[in-house]
C-alpha cells in the first residue's frame, strides 16, 4: 500500500502543520540556577496547610492495611475468642451521629 502525500486528505491538519513550521521559534530564555526568582508575587502555606501536607506525606507512606491486626483478628475469629460487643458498637455509632449534628 502506498500513501500519496498529495491526496489533499485532511487539508485542515496539513495547513495547521505548515503554519507551525513557518512560525518563528519561541525565544529560549537562559535560566541561571543560582539567580534569585524575581521579587513580587509569593506564595506561602498557612500553618494548617503545612500540617496538612505533613499528614498527607505520612499517610502516603503508611500501609493501607495493618497486616498484623488482620492476622490477630483472623486468629481470634477462627479460635472463637472474638466477641462482638453490641453495646459498644451502638455507643460508637451514636457518638459519631452526634458529631454530624
């Protein structure tokens, strides 16, 4: 199969490519790594933002699942030692619900 470049298919794309090719290249600015950034605008994080960034980094490094806790619970369930405390669960659910009010 031979593709004929002169078939004028997709002429809009071809003219856009020619325009880009004929355009002057963007000027390159040399950056001196030891030079200071221009003074003027600046950005700073609040203490809350900094704490949030630290917390986010800590969470990203922690494992998603505590394998030791899972193994402990599996062993307790399999041996019949795991007891569900319905009153404690209900109290926790009610205290969580109160937090949303």
